[in-house]
């Protein structure tokens, strides 16, 4: 079986974004139960020089659907927009991203293989093929930001575990008799 660019990216993006949406729900419930303001979690950081939870969530959208859109355009630059400032806004960003990913035609992604594209930030530029960009740049960034978002909430006391991070995996399901 040949692994396609679509199957190597989009289903994993969907799995992790769906799981992250559940983590956001648990973070919001925790804030309410602990009498914390939403900002205490949305603006939380692992360490002072890292970006906050909201940025990490936004970046999962940027390095999934945003990366695919960049490959289609032929260029990708970091998204410098302000992240959502509420749990509802973060969920909406993920919902829009998931809807965009669900609308992707697998053949359209696979047709991008070999296509040149460029990462640009200021005067810095790196040329890639579509598959090298998605697999060696965006996918690692996507997981970095998803993991950091999870870790921020976990460090603040939100009761989440590995299964919350993994979400629903794509293994074959046993039938119950």
C-alpha cells in the first residue's frame, strides 16, 4: 500500500484538532470549577518567554489547514493575527479548521506532490516541495503547538491525560457481540 500525502497529513490533523477541542472544553470547565478567570488559562504559558495557550491553539490551525492553503498558494508565512481571546473563540477557530479540512479533496492534496513552495518570514526564505514542507516543517510544528497547548493546561491543574491528547485513533474497531 502506498501512503499518500493526504493520508499522511489530513486525518492526523483532524484527529489531533478534535482531541484539542475536547481539551479546551475540559480547560473551560476547570476554570469555572476552580473560580479562575478564563484569561488565567487562555493567557497561561509554560514559561515566561513562551507564547500563551491561545497562541498554541491558533498555531495548530495555522500548521494544518493554513499550511495546506500555503502549499496551494506556493508560499507560507507565519500567521501574525491575534489569537482568539475566549474558549468559545478557540473552539470556533478549531471548528472552522476542521470544516476546512473535511472539505479537502484527497486527490487535490496528492496532486500537490512535487510542487515547489516557499516559506517566508521577513527576509528569510526556504524553498521546499509541497510534501517536504508539510511533512518536515508544518507537521512537526503542528504537533509542537498541540503538545504545548496540552502541557499548559496540564501544568495549571486541568485533569487531562494521554487519551485526551490522542483523541480517537484510527485503528480498526472490534465488533461487540
